């Protein structure tokens, strides 16, 4: 079963605009990770944010985490055509399981 | 680049045949995961190893599926008597847990399985 739900399911923007995608989850977590996946390829790790952190930055990426709302957001600033991909959040529940649970993803299309 | 390596990248097999996928994790990573992904969906957890011990298995892993990680290094995922519903991409991932920085998981490029 999928714990995470990304929102929106699909997003289309112009190059240079910002893209925001959200992830909601159901159980308490140790950390949350965001991944990018180009069509037919493996997943590329973007950012890990721990449950005691509220915000992290990496280059043009900003991730926030609100554990009270069980949600996270990924902001990509000044988007480029090369950012076109699917983006997934993955959560590590605290409930004695080792698995990371992925959402259904947001498909981002950046138009040149 | 010594990332997670998976082999083969693509496999087409006839229904009823057995297939085996291999995963070579990043050197010294003690945790290894197998996931399955179908088109338009997120990856679904199959199984997890810590060193050579298989510590968790999903209900998705029917008795036709078996995974091993001998000596805590590479891992194999075997699917016996394949069915068309097994067609998917099989992803391997590895990590080395650090308390200070969490457990970043690195994925391979995946192995595509098509059962005809």
C-alpha cells in the first residue's frame, strides 16, 4: 500500500517558473526523502529531511516538513527543461519497519 | 561511478519461465532493498536485507519470489514460474545508516521485466 500521496499528480509550467509539489503521509516518520525519476530510469536521491528538521535546501531545491500536518513540500526554483521528471516522496515510518514507503508521484513537465 | 548496479537491465521471458536479477550495492553499504514499480505508480517495497539477513518481506513477495544476499554483498531476486502480472521494473537500492545523517537510499537503474 502507498503511504504517501503527492499532489498534484501532474504539473506543467514554463521554464524559469517555480514548481511546488506536496506530499502527505499517514504515520509518524523518522525521515522523509525526495527522489526524481526520469522516464524509464532509476530514482535519483534529492534530499533527506529528518523528522526534527523543518526545512532543508540544496541548490535550487527547498524542502519543508510539517510533522504536525504529516506533510512535506518540494520547491524547485527557476525550473529548467531538464527538471522534467516524476518526483516521489518516500517516508520511513517509526513503527519498527525498515521499508521506505513511496507515494504515487508528481509528474512535472517544464516547457522551454 | 560506483553506484548501485543491476543486471540485466532488460529481460523478456515467456510465461512460466524463471528469471533472476542481480544487484551489486554500493561498496560497504549494509542495507539493501528490492522494490517493484509498474507504469504510473510509485515503487512498492518487496524486501529488505541488513547484511546477509533478510529482515522484512512484503506480502507482495509471493512464494514464487525469493531473494538472497549471500555474504552480505550482492543480492539476487528470483521469480519462478513468471506470470504476465510480474511485468514491471525491479529496483534495487542500498544504504549505509548513519545516526548523524540518516539513511539515504541510493537506487540502481532498475531491471525491466516483460513477461509474454
